[in-house]
């Protein structure tokens, strides 16, 4: 059974930084993609950044240059370093794993950017 455990959300002032992490457990091997999505109440969940096990990355235009996704294939963990945060980044952030055409989601972690 695949499970995702997220950590690292919280309250930060505008211009500040936070790092999110997501660790996958379960019998996962070979090619997979892990990433972060975010969702505000009443809105659709949108891609923030994703990382494939071959090293390929993708970013939403709104976070490019400010956020960096990285990972540890052995630990099956993905990190999202978020810099220069602004109030528009306030959302609940969800970790997603795609493996063998199956999609798994974490519970979400709240990020609030406010002075």
C-alpha cells in the first residue's frame, strides 16, 4: 500500500522561505513521478512542480525561479524549496505520486504567507 507523508507547511511572512517534504512508503520501484500541487478553497488543484525519477522537472510559470523541486530516489522523498513567497502562494499543498498509471495523494499541508 502506497502512503505519502508530507511535512513543512506553516505561516511565513512575505519574502520568506519554506521547505516542504513528502516521503512515499510502499513497494514502489522503477519509474515514477512525484510532485506538488496546490489548491485554494473553491478552486481546482493545480500543478506547482513535479520531478520524475529520471530527473526531469516541470514548474508552474508562477513559481519558476522561486521554487525548486528536488528528490532522493533511495528515500523516495521529494522536497519543495519555496523562496520569495508572496500572499498569492497561500494554499493547501498536496504531494502526488504517479506510478504505474496510478495516482496517489497526500493529506495536504497548509502554507500561509501573511504579515
